[in-house]
């Protein structure tokens, strides 16, 4: 397969003004009739171009142009296209009849069945599996859709927009509904759902007084579990009005939960389709993490209505235009609804855990890529999370007011269009009068910039200087890097722990508390500095960079105790813990044992008694860097056995030193009263669980009894699932009892039982691989269901580093075997699993060789999908 290049973008030769779709739904043979109003695009650079429509896995039944059925010689058909060489000069009507088989569609792209429900996924290029079409985001059309089905099998018939009509046909044997979406949209936002579903409903009045009917469709019996999603939706709608002045624009907004879904959810206009895992929640079935995820994904998909749907992307290279911006918006929503600093910590953790390794490995790519083979491979942490960081930096550089003006201008100017990153940036440049040309490099230059900060204090002159140097490492296809515009929010702490005023003659390199680093090296000198300060750099994580500052352990403890920027208090703790663990790994690799750790334990202990800190924040302090974070930090010659042991060493040391304090936290925060998912209560549960996790590492009878007690007496899933994970990782007799108990309680619930698969997949016990392999044959496991694959295989490969990276390489072999099996029917999921091996070059030589052997097996496979083929080539390159 040949790459597609951004530089080759050309406007479409044809436009499609309106689309009429008629579906006769049938599990094995759905008939699709599509009537298109087509015209030549006046902006096209080509004259007399043939009309080339995309199509895959379709049975073509008829092509009718302006009422005349075309003969076989009047069109050309390939496996991926339908070409009509001769078309009228004037606008014309094209009717295309196709037949498709949703029951056999396990790729979950196009029209498929999920537990008996017909549903669609058209982003990025699934519409071409429904009918022949110009499947590209810059072709915007209005859609009218008629769905017809067996009323017993599919009493609910949904599509985009507002419902115009419904009724019965064939003497009640069939029924139908007609939907119309007045907003022109690209075909990737088309959706239909038909099935036997239950629902909950609510009303929403927009700021300007329009009534919107909100409905969430779920499996029968699960209605109560949709209440939180509905609550989240209403709050999102209100927030978007208040924060961005964006109102909803249809009479109804529908959400449908389906079980089989390749990603989290999809923002189809007026008809969002969700992975049921991200809709269904009750205190007994879902953890706080799930409640939070539901809130943020419901918000994310809703926010796409403006950033993605009303203004869409000109081409798939501009994916970050909708995804980065919408992630930024959902992060801000969560920050406003919950604790801003805890939200920031969680977003930065996520960025560092997924995007930083991506950006420093073989899959590194610019936020706006310049070429791709398979677009589905570019729904990445870089496009989403780094894309969101770029928008955040724009807000930081411009300030809240100018940022909002820029957004207003973007909405006003590009509403109803398919836009580009340049057009987006131009809006901010225009409202602020700033030159954002250097800043634009963030979209085109891959790799995480390193910023090194050196300090010097001149006591006599009372000056303090920061010398900042930036470099961006080489990444695939990019050897030369240019200096970026990096906004660094800073503070200087005096000896009393308070911020010193920032006085400097640095000109516009410092604005308020933001240093604009634009040169490869820049020195900022602060004047009137009475004593050597402690620098607090990159406050709020104001730019997605690796920062290196000279800070002693004493400085880190000082920042943890005093920094007015709460994010940097957490960052100090995290850096301190990371340094300690890396030292422990180094010692272990030399056959020694590091004696460090007490310093960190002491600093942590002091922070935990600070009652000015809310519990969610204290929980974040107790959560040590993960084993994968440590591997990323070490970056080369990685030995996961040493990392696992160092992680356990520090965890146990803290648990021993702080045993009473942690036990007291666990006891005092015991759940009392009815469950509430709000941030304050969730924070207490998080702190309680974090304390238990540290204690459980001791493996003592007391610790295990405490964990088992939490599991068996849990009044909610947040407590139960956490304790189950800890027991599953232990060698205690309660391990089996708890797992069996959980299975008995939940085996009939296809959503909740995934927690049971996850607990076993993540267990660092030596037989983990055998257990996971056996579970792939379990009756509740289904390799065609992405949630099951992610729960078991994904969690094993990504969340169980010590067992996945077994020294004998059997973990890699297992993964490759599963990937090849899945690739036969769902390439998107298969390619995503390969991510687990992207850092193979950083491994120590023995594991590296075994990982390479396993990857090579994929290249030898006769017929890998385009998705897997592209990733494996890039990983091995
Ligand atoms: N925009 C949506 C992306 C998505 C997707 C992409 C490819 C294949 C399946 C998919 N399901 C959803 C989701 C989002 O970012 O909001
Ligand atoms: Zn999105």
C-alpha cells in the first residue's frame, strides 16, 4: 500500500449536496439505496474528471444516473471503487443500490451487529462499507434517511438529526422511520442504530430557549445505570454554553450504548454511539474511574458537536483540529467540574505515560502528520493529547480573554466548513496580533523537546539567572529540528516558601509569570532577589516538554511542602519518587541494594498530614510512578525484572515507614453514608485505596486481611475492584476466594465481568501468562469483542510489564499470536495491540532480540492488514 501525503491534497472534483438513504435492514442482507444530488465542484482544479466513488465489501446491484440504469460498460468497478467516466455537466442525480452483510462484519467499521443491534461506525472511512460515496471529510451533504426493519427485532430506529416520520408497512410485518439532518456533514458523521433497546429520557432548554429531548438507549434492564451519563450530558451542554457560548442545534440528542466498539465513543451528529463501558455506571457496578471517564467522554463527544461537526476537518491530516481541541475542551470541563489540579495531574500522567513514549520511539509523528498509509493508525496519543496541549499553550500564551475571542472568531468564520490548522491558528493570530508562525512548529515537528534549566545566584548583585536550553531529539523522518516557542510558567520560592516577585528586564521574554522560550538558549535574569530562591519551573505543566532542572532532594521536599503551584507540589513528589526508584534499579543491576527511600517517605508523610490538601490530591501523592513510567525514564537497556523489584522495594519501604499513618487513612476514610460519585467523595475513596495499595505490598497477614476485608465488605465497586486487583496480585489464600466470589456475582454481566479479566491480566504472579492464555479460552471471553480483548490481552501487554516482558520472550510470542488472529477480522484492534511493543529497542539485549523475533513473525505473515503492516514496518524500521 502506498502512503497518502498531505501535500497532495486537492479539492474534490464533485460535491454532493444531498443524500437520501433507504435501508431495508436485514442481518445477513441489508439493502441500501442511496440517492445523491451531485454537481461538479467549481473549485476543482480538474476538468472532465471521472466520478470516482469509494466502496469496500459491497455487492453492487444497480447504478442509475438521472433515472437511467447504467449498463456494465458505463462504469468501472474495483475492490475499492466505482468509477463513472461520463457524467452530465449540470447537477445530476445518482442512485446506487447495494447489498451488505452486517452479520459477517467483525471489523466493526461500517454497518455491523452488536449483540443483535444494528449499528454503524463510519469514522474514519467506514461509510464506504455501506454504499459507494465520496468518502472524504470535505464533502458536506444534508442527509435524509429511511430505515425499515422487523419491529420485533428492531423496535428502535434511529439516525442523525430530527425524526420526520414513522409508521408500519407490509401489514405490520415491517416498520420504518425517516430522519432528516439539516446540518450539512461529511459522511463519517453518518450513523444509524436499529435494535431492541430500552431508554431513559430528559429535557434540556438551551440558553436561547429551545427545547431539546435527550435520550440514552441501553440494553433492557440497564436503564438505571444510564443516569450518570445523562447527568454528565446535561452538565456538558450547560458548560459549553457558559464557557464557549455554544448551544445545541437539533430537537433531539440521542446516545446509544453498544457492546462491540473499536474505540470509546463516536460523535455522529445528534446520534452519539458509545461503547457501553462508557455509559453504564452504578455504585455497585462501576468504579470512580469509570464514573469520571463517562463524564469526560460524554462531554468530549458532545463538545464535538461544534468542534468536529459544525466545523469539521478538511482532510484526515487535520484530525487534531477536532480531536486536540475537543480533548482540551473536555479536560477543561472536568477541571471545572472537579479539582483543577487533580485533573491536570491526571492529564499529565496520561500524556507522559502514552504520548511521551510514542514521541520518543519509532511511531513518533507530528501532531499533524504529513503522510499515512492507514488513517486508523493515527488516532494516537500524539494527535489527541499533544494536540490538546498545543491548544492549552495557545490559551496560556494569549490569556483567557484573547483565547476566547479567538475561539469565537473560529466558530463564526468557519461554521459549516471543513477547516485546516492554518485557519484555526489564524483566528488566534488575528485577535491577539501575535505572530504564531514559530508556534505553528508544534504541529509539524515531532518529538518531545528537552528543556534544560541551569540557575545561578549572585548574592552581591542580588540577581538570579535562569539559563534555558531547548533541543528536540531526532525522530523518524525528521533529522533537523528548529527551536520551538515554549511557554514556561515559573515561580521563585523564597526561603520562607512564599513566591518572590518576578522583576526582570527581560522584555517580552517574560510576561507575568511566563517565560517565552524561543531561542535555542536564553538567559533570564531576575533582579532584587534577596536570597537564593528555589525555582519552580513549568508550573501547571505549561508545555509538553521534558524538563531538567538542578534540584536536590532537599529542594524537591521543599517544593512538595511549599509550592504555591499545587501541580508542581505533585511534580516534586513524583520526581523525587522517580529518582529514588531509578537509583534502586541502578543498584539492583549492579547486584546491590540501594539504601535510598527514607527521604521520600518522610517528605510524603509530611504532605499526607496537610489538611489543606484535599484527599484526591493526597491520593495522587501516594500513587508512585508506574513501572512503565520508570522504564520510559530509564529509556535504554531496560530490564523489567529490576524495575519490578525496585518498585516493590520503594513501595514496601514507604508502607513499613508509614504503616500506622496509612492504616489510619484507610480506617478514617471508610465509606459511610450513601455513595456519591462527586469529586470530594471520590477523592476520599482514591486516598483510601492508595493507602491500601501501599499497605498490601507488605504481604503480611494483617495487610492481606485488611485487603480481603475491603473486598468482602465493599459497599461499592471502587472499593471492591481495587481490593480484587490487590488480592489477585497476592499469594494469599484469599486470592482464589475473592476471584471466585467476583465471578459468581458478576459472570452474567458482560460489562462488569471485564474487571475480573483485568485483575488476572495485571497480576505480576509468575504464572500470569498461563492464566491469561487459559482465559482466552474461557466461555466469557470473546476474541471478536474489543472490550474483552482490551481487558485481557491489552491489559496483560500494557499493564503487566514484568510478566509481559518475561526474560524468555513468551509474552511477546503470545501477543503476536493474538494480533495475527485478531487481524483476520479486526485490523484496527490488532494494530492497536502492537503499541505494546513500540519500545522494544529500549529493552536490554536479550529481551530486545526476542521481541524483534516475535515482531519479525508478523512481517513473514502472508497477508497482514494494511493497519498492522504499517505499524510493524514503522516499529521495526
Ligand atoms: N472521533 C471518534 C473517533 C472514533 C473512531 C475512529 C476510528 C475507528 C473507530 C472510531 N470510533 C471512534 C471518537 C472521538 O475521538 O471522539
Ligand atoms: Zn474526539
